[in-house]
C-alpha cells in the first residue's frame, strides 16, 4: 500500500481533491494515562478505564482507553489532517466502528485513511459525498480501531456553474 499526499493544503481542499484509492497517513498522538481516566470517569466509568489497580487484575492486565476515547483521538487526527477546513459541510454518519486492540497509556497513534468513494451529489451539484476507511494504528503498526466515515464536501467548481 502506497501512501499519497494531497495536492491541496487542508485550507484549500475540496471534494475534487479526495481521489478514490488514495491512502494517507497522519499522526501522531501519545495516549496519556490521566486523560484515559478523566475521559472514562465522565463518559465510560468502567474500572478497566478508571482504576489502574483494578485494571491490572482484569482481562486486559492494565489500564485501557475507552473505545469512545480512542474514537475521539482518531477524530482529532482526522480533523487536523484529513478533513477539509473550508469545504466540510456535514456528516450523515459513520459505519462499521470496530475496536480490535486496546489503546493503552503511552501508545503512539496515527491514522491511515483510504478514500473508498467520492460521488458528486445527484440533487445538489455544489457538493459530493466522500466515504473513507479510517484506521487507528499504534506504534507497533497494529490496527487498534477502524470506522468508515461519510463526509459531505463542497465542490471547488460545482457542475453547471458558469
């Protein structure tokens, strides 16, 4: 798999710049134990995420991030590096969110994003739908999480524009 670079910077990136088959890698973020615990206490208060001592005795043999925290870290990298800062309109959702491996304190995460589809809108010529496979990868090059994102993006030159 060969990674590519965008032809346009993120603040001048439009629908046309997302070419199906393109693969990008961005990162990285280091996972912090205190942030794992803080997030989990607010949103996913299970001992595997909130209590290092109890987590050490559990099935994961140590503290792990909530899957939703992992998704938040992925989103940070996705927004900072991949999704256009000028053409992103909305997302109708995501498909197939999967957690394959635990994310642990000290892990260094990056994302690999593959453009699966870029389809102009049939009803609104000023935009298109981009579907992307987003994989969260740890420092061992293991996929920890994946999802398929859908994003509506403005077109640089809408069809029919004069």
